[in-house]
């Protein structure tokens, strides 16, 4: 599940045993300082329902990038909690920008596990992004322990009509996954050098026998 497209992007994995949160910060929001760009953030995360707080975490981040907005330090933060209920839990994320003296607040509810089984990130220097199609691609997921048939496909937006976009599959992979029941990773590499700029779509699928049990789609751009 994806929330927000401003200072940071929020992505969740609600696994069988743990709740994971990734915050991805855009270098476009860093402040130029001499020959590099920097950012300092105080991050606070609350998980609560109407009667109690289940988790509270706080981190201080010091991030850097080149003047061309290429990260030279990791531009994300990862949080993990155990024993969080899977229903009716509200999250609240506060990020205080120590360079600009501005606070950003986002709120929402934890997504059901079936809707948040994977996080798709692309390596970008020492950081990651989630919207620009790059060759090196990391998929993080947490599903019940077992063996699955996996499939990933890259689609190109062939045509666009009002409220309708037709996507054409241009690259597909199939593989077998032995899920641990914890947080697992899948490393992928796309042949993007010859792809034209434009809109693309990535699809992830996991099957048990012939039944589709998990699926996710991520729109990305080739710049």
C-alpha cells in the first residue's frame, strides 16, 4: 500500500509475524549545502486504536545526495514491530524537517495483510526510489511459509484513452519461491537500456498450485 507523494512515501508489509514500515524520502526535497544536498529529519511513528497505543518509534535521519539528486546515503528508514493487531489500527507519522523547520504529518489505517504483501523498490545510487524504472529492482514480501510459483511481468503503456490505458507485456519471469514466513527478498534486473521513456507497470503474482493467492501492481516511469 502506498501513501503520500510529497516529502516521503509510506509503504507497509503486514506479515504473518511482524509489521514492517518503509519511509522513502525524495532527494528533491533536500537542501543544497556547498557541493552536496543534505536533509535532517526527526521521525516519529505511532500505531494506535481508539483505546491504546500499540507502538511508538522515533529516529533521527541525516541524508545526503549529489546536486543532481543522486543519493549518496540511504534515503529510507525501516521500522519493524511484532504483536500488532491486524484490524482497526491507525498509523500516524510525523516528520520534522530540521533544515526548514517544517513538520509533515500523515495518518491512515493499516491495510489488511492480503493488500500489502510486497514492497517494490529500485536502487538509485546508495538510495532507493519507487517510481522510476531502473535496472536493479528489489521486491520485499512476507507471506505464510511455503512454496509458491512466482511470476513478475513488465508492461508498457501502449495507448491511453480517457479513463482507460492499455498495457502490453514486454518482459516476464517465472520462478519458484520458498517463503520463510518472515521478511523475504527477491532481486530482479530489467533490461531497461533500450526502453523508451514513458509509463510502465510491474505486476507481481504468487500462485499455490494454479490458484493466484497474492498479487500487486506498481506503476513506474522510464525517464
